[in-house]
């Protein structure tokens, strides 16, 4: 069977003032439909670059990227992106921010009332019905991030791409949103690729953890399959020896085999 | 311990007892709460206090200014004092819209004429400058092409443009509008361009991911993101325009506050010149405040 997202021998070279900089090289990754992939690695290892390649915000210098057997060329609404810093438009309300995305994807096929219903449904999914009329400046960081997720989900994307979506949040809000995300993904059967630097988050959420080597010329070091049964509960997992085994495998990779660039130098 | 507390209690009983007996029992709760202890009364006092606090420094400043002015006027120069000027102003503004031919019109007509010129010149500058700013900000090629020209032309004194205007346009009226145009266009061009260049990359990424049409990108992202910058440019520009009109009218003549000042100088009516200074200042302040209000309405932060 063909994989849903296919990345074949992709590499990314940036032209900088100091000459060429190879960020990624020889990336091979196959993602199945409905799979949750976490990309983990030290800062500067190119995980965000890889995500941007799939999003189409960057064009790979070499190699092929396919989504459902079609080549990825430029960004498109079939790949919903949740940005690290939420990237909501500050002059639009939460509702209008989501509506902008809904309108783009469904306006040709559906009536205005249907579009509005979709928008409301997406906000309800992330539990923000009460804040629909609020501007981004009037809501908390966690709520903004949830609007960002609602915007991405409302487009009914084939793949959900998340770039450290909870990185800027406090630990309690982060845990809450992780649980929400697990529920949403279970309900929508979404295919997700998520960049993270949080080992617990990666083990808790994903089916496979893609561990990247340090840059420059970073590549996939190892892929760890997380065969913990779903639905997962963070309290039960805290006592699960398997969870700790997986967690220490990731830590082992990150801190023993791929030491921080500074320490290695 | 016990003894002490007992003593204390008995002491207080002794002390309180005669007093309570001595006081006549009130027949009814006659004492009404005074107004200043009620909620609205307290609010009234508080409001008056803040008003007082906010009003005192500016009032004091004005008073000092007028006092200084009176001092200078009394020291034997030819400058009329505040009282004299006030009397002249009252007379002047009692009939602001008389019309005795082109060289003798009321102060109201003069102000309106000047405002009209500023309005036309400034609107033309906005109509050209804001779109030009958008294009300079959006296309780097255009930016690099035009920035040397703008850098040379921008610091030129506005009145240096007047002869060119007179030469090309042949008449005084359009020439002064031209001077307003050329001097007020730069703040709008430069601020709009800076606003477009400073749009966060995140917003443009959103536009790309959503695959928004050019029209949507403009109406939903570019325009609202740049609007505060545009309004800053507009505010600076209208300040410049109003600054320049007096000087331009002095040179070109016609009906207008600038020419009026010059006319009164020829009549040696110094009180009227001082009134004109105040009028120009107050109108400029009002224009700026009006635009500040608009800018506040459209700022999203």
C-alpha cells in the first residue's frame, strides 16, 4: 500500500550571505493516513524546516514530497498549519479568523449559513464558543493557540501540521491542550505531523517519534514506534513501565548520542 | 492573667456606664446622611478632585503665558497686551463672514479658504502618496528605484517649490495647492511604505497557507496591518500642510489666513496678527486631534 505522505530523499539548502547552508539532507519518511508523527530534535536540527517543506512554505532543493500521490507544490488548504506563535490576525475576532479559512475552502460549495455553522462547530470543538466574538488581544495565550487549531481543523485538512503548537504555553495549559488534541484527533481521524522539543509530549501524543540528528545537514537519526494503547491517560502512563522505557529511549538518543551542538564542540 | 482581664472589663464598664446614662436617648433616627457621605456624593467629590487635578497645570500654564505676554506688552514695545487683543478678537469674531470685495473679507472666510486649499492639496497628496507607498513597500525594485529621488526631494523647503508651481500652473491659487501637495506627500509615502515592509512574516504565511486571493490578502491582511502606519503618515502630513499654507499664502495673496496676516502687517494691526497666530495654532490642533481620534478608532492593539 502507498503511504499517505511520502518524503523521498529530500534535502534543503539555503543560500545565505556566508554561502550555502545545508539544513536537511537525505530525508526519507512515509506517513500513513491517520498516523500521528512527532518530529523531535535539538534546536536548529531542521525540524521546522522539514515541516515547512510539507506545508509547502519552502521548496525542497532536492528530492520529492508527495501527499496522496500528488506532488506538493506550494502551500495549500489541504494541509492545515498550526503555527508556533498562533499567527492570528489581530484585527479579526476569533470567529472571523476561523471564518477566513472556512470561506476559502468551502465558499464555492456551501451557503453562507453553512460556512458560519462550520466555523461555530470548529470553535466548539476547541471549547471556545464563548470567546467567538473576542479579538486575539483579548484572550489568553492558550485560547489563541486553540483558535489557531480550530482554524486549521475547520479546513478539514488531509494533514494537520503543527509547529511546536504548545511551546509557548505554561505547563498546565499545555497538558490541558494536549488532552484536547488527543480527543480531537481521535474524533476526526486526522493525520498529524507535529514538531516538538518536549519528550513527554512526543511519547504521549504520537504513534511514531521521528528523531533528528543535529544540523547542519541534519537527517532522520532514528524512528521510534510508540505502541501504547489508545486512548491514553497521562496519569496512568506515569506508572506505565513501557512509557518510561520509550521516554528514556528518546532521552538516550537526544542526550547521549546527539549531544547538544555546543557540548559536542 | 485572669485578674488583669477582669480588671480591664470592670474598668471599661465603669468608664462607659455614666456616659451612656448621661446621653439623652434619641427619639428617632433624625440624623440624615449628609450628601457628601452618600455614594453619589462621594463620586461627585472624587470627580471634582480629578477635574481639579487635571485642570490646574494647563490653566496655570496659560495664566503664566498671559502674564508674561502682558509684561512684555507693558514694557513699552509695540505689542498689544492680552486685554487689547481680546477686545479686537471679540470685535473680529462678532462678524466673521462679512464680504466687502476680494481684499476685505471676514476672518471666517479667510480660515475656510485656507482650509479649502489645504484640503485639496492634502487630498491629492493622499490619493497619490498612499498607493505609491503601498507599491514601494511591496516591490523592492520600486523601492530601490525611487528612494534616492525621495531622499533628495524630501528635505527641500516647501516654499522652494512655489516658483515651479507658478511657472507651470500660471496662477497663484493652484500654485499654493501644489506647494501643499508636494510638502505633505512625503510623510504619507514613507510611513505607508514602512508599514508594508514591517508586516510580520507570520501574517503573510497565513495568507500563503490559506491560499488567499490577492484581493483577500489586501483587504484582510495588508490593509488592516498597514492602516495604523498610514494614519500616522496622514497625521504628520496634515500638520505639515497647515504649517505651509500660511507661508504660501503670504507669497501668493488671495483670500486666506496667511495673506490676511500679511495684509494686517501692512496695516500695522498687530493685534490681528496675534489673533491670527492663535487661530492658526488652534485650527492645527483641532485637525491633529481629529485625526488622532480616527487613528484610535482603527488601531487594533
